[in-house]
C-alpha cells in the first residue's frame, strides 16, 4: 500500500494469490484473515483504480484505519520464529516468503499446480519490493516452457529454484560480507537432514557443492518438512516464546488445525472450492456473495 503497488493491472494477481492463501496457508488464522481481506477487497481497492492523488491518500488512510492483519492482531509485526536472523538486517521477510511459498506448493492438489505457479510468479513480479530480486525470480519463471501438471513438479521446481538463488547469494554475500554468520546460505536440504535425498555429492575446484539428487526422496521430504514438521514446530516454538500470554495462547490453540482449507470458517467455503479447476470463477462468485451478506447485515 505504501509503495502504491496495487493498481488496475496488478490487483487481480493479488486477488489470485489471496485465494491460494485462503485455501492453503498452513495457519488456520491466516486462512481466516485472508478470507476476510478478500471479502472487503473491493471496498479498499475498487476495480476502477484511476484515482486522484488525494483520493489515493484517503483510500490508504481508510485501509490503515481498518488495521487489517491477515494473521491476527496477536501476531506482532516483524516478529519472526524460523526466519529470525542473528542481525536485524538479515533473513526476516524474504526468508518467510520462501517458507510460505514452499508450504503452499506442498498443500495444493495436482489440478492447481499451473495456476498456483502463475499466481506465485505474478505476485512476486508485481509486489516484491526488491527490484533485482523480482527480476531474477521472474526470469526463472519465464524459463519454464512446459505447464505444470502435478504438485510434485511444482514443489520440486520451487525447491530447485531456491537452491539456485542460494548458490548465487552465497557468492555475493561472501564477496560483500552481507550474509548472516549464524545462518550462511547453503544448498538445501543438507545431507544430515535428508541423507536419502543424496545419490552422490562432490566439490568443484572453486569449492561449490554439486549434488546428484534423488528427487523421489526429495519430494516426500519437502511435503513432510513444509507440512507436518513446519506446523508442529511452529506451535511448539511460538507457544514457548509467548508463554504466559493467555490471549495469544488461546489464539494459537485455535490455530492447531492447519492441513487443509476445510478448516477455514464457513464464510470461506467457496474460496476453498475455488482451489479447483474453476478457481477464479467460483472465487469471484464467493466474494460477491460474501459482500452481499455483509451489506445485508449492515442494513439490518
């Protein structure tokens, strides 16, 4: 909002990404919050976004006043668990975004793989503030010539893409001294975490790691790590870090179920169904129905 990146030609890509979050975000609270944001989306960002600068400022003020936080007000802004760096300028948002994208790709169904790929690429292209990062990622998206037909293929593509990014950043951070000494960039997963993922490995003359991956082992590892392991570790570490805060503890307990969108509120049911082949049309219908319901409630 602050960078005025939601425009007439980008708002649809944001809606499509939010629809995926409604259906597949690993957190129940975040699925619910994404659904609420979709319901009110047209109020904040009307389809006709040709607004004067004064109107744009008023719109931004109204959104800020609404104070909408997708994952709930109990979660402090900028508070990281898995992605907390040893320095304030390392890890954080970009790490969290990667974790989110990986978790989405292991939650979707095969029929959603291509639409999810397109939505992820468009979201990064239109809304990631780092211009260089945005260009690099979109170039990798553009290099894909064959549509994805399974969640497995998409999940492995994102994993491979992430490793390519890490390889590039390893060299840059070493040269510029900008990395996190406690969390250096590395090829992932390490052999200690998934030995069966490695067929063989060797070092090049410049010290770079080359791996012959067993993708039949990598994929189930990704599904487990970004599915069950992610959620169980999240609940354990977050509950410990916020121990004694009863209100937050209750909110997190409500977040315990996280595998599929069947657990989002009833109001998001059609948003969940929209994750099928008719994703866009159903989601549009759902948003219209929810807005009508909201208006009837206000009139009453």
